[in-house]
C-alpha cells in the first residue's frame, strides 16, 4: 500500500520539479501558481463583499436563472458550500483558481501565436500584475469566471485563425461554442463577445469561416446553454430586461476619452505599451491573420462606451492583447526593441505595480491598508454614483455587515416572545438581506426578505406583516401610513462601511394595514 505514494513522491522530487519549471510550460505554471498563492494568502482580508452574500443566498435557492445573473455563479456557490463551506478562504478559492488559469492560458496564447519563452512569460506576467485582475480574482463574483471563459474562447479562436484553411480543424468551432455557452451560463456579456467576434470575422479575410457548418453548430451549442435562462425569464415576466433598463441609472457617465483612460489605469499604466502593441500588431500586414481580434476589441470598446458600461466589462479581452503585444515586442530585433520595452520601463512598471497592489487586494495590515486607501483610494476610477467614503467600492462594501447584524439582533432580542414568533426582517437591498441572513444564523434571526432584484422573486415567504423589523427601506414618516405603529428601535453604526449603510434607523413596525401579498408588488426594486 505504501509503494504507490512513494513512487509518486520519487517522481516529483526536487530535481524533477526544477527540470519541469525550467521548461516553458513549467515557467507558465510557476507564474500561475504565484497568482494563486497571492490570492490564497490574502483571501481573508477585510470581510465578505456585498455581492458575495447575494450569490450565497442564490446558491441556497438554485434555479435556472436570477434577475441579474444566469445560474452559473449560484451553482458554484452551492458546490463551494457543500464541499468547502462558506468561509472567506473557501469562497475565494475558485475565483483564485480561475485567475491562475487565465494567467496560464495567456501564456499558451502567446505560444500559439509563435512566441517563445520571453513572450509567453511577458504575457502571463502582464495578467498577473494587472490591478483589475488582482481585484477581480480576490472576490467571489461572476467576473472571475467571465474572464476565464472569454480567455478560453480567445485561445481557441487563435487556433482557429492560425490553422488555414478553415476546414483544417473545424471541430474547434464546436469547442468554441461549448466554452461560449458556459460563459452565457455565467454572464450575459458573452453575447457582446460573440457579436464582436462575428463582426471581426466578417470584416476580414477570415469571413471564409462562415462557410463552415461547424461554426453555425458551435453557435447553436452556445445558444442552447442560454435557453433555460430565457425560459426562466419568460416565466417570470422578463425581470432581467427590467434590471438592465434601470442599470445605467446608478452609473457615472464617462466620456470616450475618460473611458479609454480608465482602461489604461485598471490594466496598469505600465502595461499599456504591451496591449497597445498587440492592437497595433494585428493591423500591420504581418498580423493580418489575427486582425479579426483587433476589430472585435474595437467593437466591444465602442459598444461599452455607448452603453456607459462599467470600465471592467472590457477587461476579459485584454489577455489576448497582452499575448499579441508580447509576441510582437519580443520579436523585435536590435535597439528598437528596447524603445518599446526597455529596462527603465520595466523598472517603472514594477514601481507602478507596487503602488497599485494595495489598491487591488488587501496585502497590508488593516489599519495600514485603510490609511493607504485614504491617500490613494480616490485614484481608482469610480463607476457608480454612490459615495464610497474615499475607498474603492470593492473594498468599502466589505465593511459593516457584522455590525449591522448585531444591531438588528439586539432589536429582535428586545421584542416580546409573542412578537418574535411573528417577526420577519425587511431590508432595502440585497446586500443587507444577504448579510443578515448569513450572519443572523448565530443570533437565530427570523427570515429576511427584500424587494431588491431576486429577493423580490423569492417573495415574502411566511412573513405576515404583523411584526416587521425594517432597515434601510424607508423613514418612519414614510412607513407610518402602512402600519398601525412604527417605532425607531435602533440605529446602525459602522466605522468603515459605505456612508449610505451607516446611521440607518432600525424600525419595528406592527400591524400592516393591507395583506402582504397585496403590498408585495409595490416593493419591487430592480437595479
């Protein structure tokens, strides 16, 4: 029984590992592992992000769809809970693995483009140090998996474009469709990606791929993954359409110049020459084979600027530009190569990376990190209109949830036993609802409901409206006409949370004047 493990250990001895890491694949593995270990080491920093509570709640209510996202993230949340639990390290493991996979795939893209070890490592390292990717892979959100599916599709697309004629390996379109379909299960932005790829192919010589029946079969495979989500929407009155109609109301408009500048900032200004070089390369004669990728990027950039989308919506496309740029730069011979990417530029990129690192992930002790954010936090582009207290939203939305729960639990604990038996909690948004449901378990809090996004779909449950604790959903004078009595029973306090979650009145409302089923349609809030 001991011989098998011993033989395995002998094969992965230190010399064998050194030989492996000396190979091109080994070097990419090492860079990807660095990414993974960085996220694992910082996975418990600060606390749970607002959206993480929402996704965990969805994971306990599995369905074919949700108001603001398809079912993939809920499935991952459910799988994580069953296999690893719901601690911060457990929750952040799969996003970190997705980020490490993107690093590795980016290196493989550079290899597929003809780049050697220098190009592969430059491309992979670019993804490793890009601030947007560091922050994205530190949270349990759709975006980490969105980037993975886009990158995987782009890698397959490179193989398709590289291998001529179009019927050389047509089955790759089926793989592309499968990956795109999985991406559609995760986030609807994959539709934009698919549209951009179609436009890019159509406007270049690669339009000959439209003669391939496998391309259309791949498209059908991708759309088949979307069918359950469409059916869910149809059966619930198309709430996703209502959500996207209201989505832009909370965003800060950005001019085209500002939007491009934000792209440079979130991807690390020091890396701008690499991805710009990749875009430049595909429009040169030697990059003609991959010109469809450059056109696809410009199509997406134009769409997202016109729609005033968040700046990170375009982030999943940059790995292929890093790969293209790395291949071009490392292919330049003579002194002109260093004009593109010289030693001095590498040093400045390292300095910029160190400056941006604490703005992306919590690498410093709490008080040091907060002091750093107060000084440099406003340098990060803000996409939403809400005041975040000087911190980036992805940090600010990790504070205050346990304090909120403790305050509500104190109010609940002061209710007479007969009221506790009838009570439910109503909140103004899914962050509050998710946090109270998650942390409220140790206080034995009653059910938490809300009218925000999918909480509206989940409905009032067994809540009767006889006794309701309401937080973040109106002032006493606003609620007085709807209840027999409204009492301010507490106030939330949090030191670092976003300002609009601080100093909230916790209300105890008794005797709802109308049946809750009649009132429920009026609490609907899709945004």
